[in-house]
C-alpha cells in the first residue's frame, strides 16, 4: 500500500512537471514552408534580422532607417502608408537627452502608419500596434522588434485569406521608450483614431518565454470570449490582468485605454536578463517566443476582422489557459459555486467523523507554512540584496537563481511542517481552511483573480472525497493522478509567471502557489521519519540561504543596460 501511494505521488509529480512545461515553454518555431495563411516565425525572422541589427532609439539615424524599411515593407504588403509626425514632450525629451548626453531643445517623432481598407467602410477597423524605437544602446531584438515583425507577418498571412469587410490599421509608434509619445500623439490627435474599434498591442519584456495576454480594456467579458474561442495556443489569465492593473506599469496601450476601444495587450515575459539589455541581439532572442506572439495575434486579429460586430462591453470574465491548450472562461460568480462544492466534498469525505483537534492541528500547520514561510522568504529576499539600492536589471537577471531559491525554500517548509507524518483526512480539511478563508476574501474583492484558489480547492475536495469513498477503485487512482498533476502543474507554472512578474521585489509571493500545491499533494504523502524530514528541511533551507548569498555577492550582470 505504501509503495503504491508513493507510486501515485511520483507519477503525479512527473505528470505535473510535464503539464507545467507545456505552460511555460512556448510552441515550436514554424518554418517558412508552412501554409501561407499561417504564422511563420522563420518568415518573420527575416525582417527581425534587418530591424534589430543595431540600436535605433527615437531621433537617431538608425531609427530613420528602420522607419524607412517599415514604410517599404507595409507598402509592399499593399497598405497605404503615411507618417504621423509629432514632437516629443518635455519629459520625454529630457529622458532622451539624458541617454544621449546631448541638449536638444526639440525632437520630432514619426509613427509609421499603414492602412488596409476593408470592403465595408462603415465597419470600425482593427488596429495592430507595436513600437519601432528602442531604448538607448539596445538593438531591441525583443523589445519591441518581436512585436513589429509579428504584425508584418500577421498582415501578410491575413492577406492570404482576404479581402475582409473590416479594415486593418497598422501603427508602428515612435518614442515609446521615452514616454509613450507616439501612441499618445496618435490617440489624441490623429483622425484615424475615430475609425478604430479594436486595438491589439504587442510588447516585450525579456528575450524569451511565452507571449501572454496580460491586459484588456475594461469589462472584457465579450472581448475575452472572442479570444478564448479563436486563439489556438493561448497564454492568458484574468489573474495576470488583475496583477498588471495594480502595478504602476505602462505601455502604448495606456493612451488607447483612455478611449472607448476594445483592447488587448500581449507581451512575452521571460529571458528577463535581456529586458532593455544591450545584449539582446538577434541570436539572443528565442524564436519560439516570436512564434507564440504571432500565432496568438493572428488568430485574434482574424477573429476580430471576421466578427459581424466587434465585442462590446460585458461584465469582466474569469479566464485562464489550461497549459497552453485552450482558454477556459466563465462568469466570476462561479467561484462561489466552486468554493461551495469544495466545502461540500471536504465535508462528505469526513464520513461523519469530525475530530476537531486534528482539524485544528492541520489548520495551524498550513498557517505556519504560509505565514512563517512568507516571512522567511521575505528575509531571504532581503539577504539576496533586494530593496533600496538594488539595480533593477541586475535583479531581473537573477530571477532564475531566485526561482531556485524559492523552490528549495518551499521544499524546506514542506518537510519542516508536513514532513514527519501523513495527515489524516480531518487534518487535511484543517489544512485547507486557511486557503478557504483566502478564497472567500479573494472571491469577495477580486473575483476574477481568485480562480487559482477556488478551482483547486474544489478539485482537492473532490479528490479527497473519491479517496475516502472509493479508495481502491481504479478510476479513483487515475483521477487522483490527473487532478494532483493538474493542480500542482498549474501551481508550478503560476509560480514561474509570478516570479517573472514580481518575484525580485516580492519573493514571498511564491508561497501562495506552493501552499496550494502542498494541499493537493498531502493526501498522497505518506510521511518520512522525523529525523529524515528535519534533515531534508534543514539541507534545503541551507541551500536556499546559500543561493540568497550568491545572488547578493555575485558581480553585477553583464546584460544590464548602460544608460
Ligand atoms: Zn517596449
């Protein structure tokens, strides 16, 4: 029996790692020989090699060359091209002068705009946007050439299936890196803005990773249903959109969101050391990232062009992709039902034998795992050099090490708290209680962000019920492996994304997915000898502390920007 349970645990963990890697690793690049109406990263790379050959910040000669190339490319794709000329504002100019060391009193900016009229001019157009300027000294193979060449390849593929009733507008903005200048100029003064109904912006944060839908216009229910239906290799979540909205970040989509457009923002996140880096040359970019951005962008644009009417404002939806395979979407109130079902399943799995002491001990254990774990992670992060005085980009470059730190620490916490003894069904219910509480608070105040608690709790409850009622049924074993792997795999992928997004500042955040992963693993965990558990916990803790010191003491990363 013991062997069998360890077997179930190990196969669940193995499957969880497979699920997680499906979510974390972008899809394979597509060669130039695939069907002409599909997105090919190989075709897009041809443009990328030319555009990202050298740094091309606003106002530079290289930027002028890139603009000329982009005008030529849009023209060759059959679009009507014009330049939207504006001026850098005072703050943006100050930033540019600081970079260049010059003292310019004015600087013109040029958006490159391409128009592909639809057959029905009464229909509002779809606008695809990316910025053509880079930060100082960075060739910008990712930020934002990956967005620019995605759009060029999307337009080419769309023309294969055209003509379309709805028009398409391409906007390559200038001056994004000095303060969203080109986008502000377009959305405040270009008459074309009134022809636009939907906007998709493409951005980059790092040289690799998946491309994720991370921001939408308000009241995204209908807009996200279009995305969920159309996009075949999705990476999206209403947790990301929630987290992004509370962070003080901006992209070219910010000025668009002040208008009344249906809007989507897609950016890759990964290879964080290459964000704004002088080293992000063509060879450093992960081509799979480009494929992922482009294929999602093409699916979404095609769906919007084909839509009879563009999606209007409907109440916000809860949504997330299941390991890059499909997007699940539902109304947020379902979270309450999931929490209710979770409670019901956990309750029924007790079979009427309620042991308060065991429930309490389980609850205390989870609280310690969560509270003390989060606190210690905070301390380890300080030890690793986070906080005032830290170089932002050096911290980004340390994300892989910090992830290792978090993994070892969470393992240490697990063995220290849950290590010595398997939890009874009552104790496991107790361990779920703090997460229930968190789920209820989350569901009340941030319902679209709380699916990652309510849904796993329901699955954990369901699993607990099956294991108690039909312990030896083959269906139970199969379901247990799939449910455990599903929840644990999602938590690994989520932890990775959270680390990339906010990890260097807020390492403690990783305790949240770890707690849910621990909860789903507990029913399969048999316990080890006390001595062994504490030995494992201590060793893992020491390794995590050593990594923290390593991050603190290692030389500053060679990839950091020089400005
Ligand atoms: Zn950018």
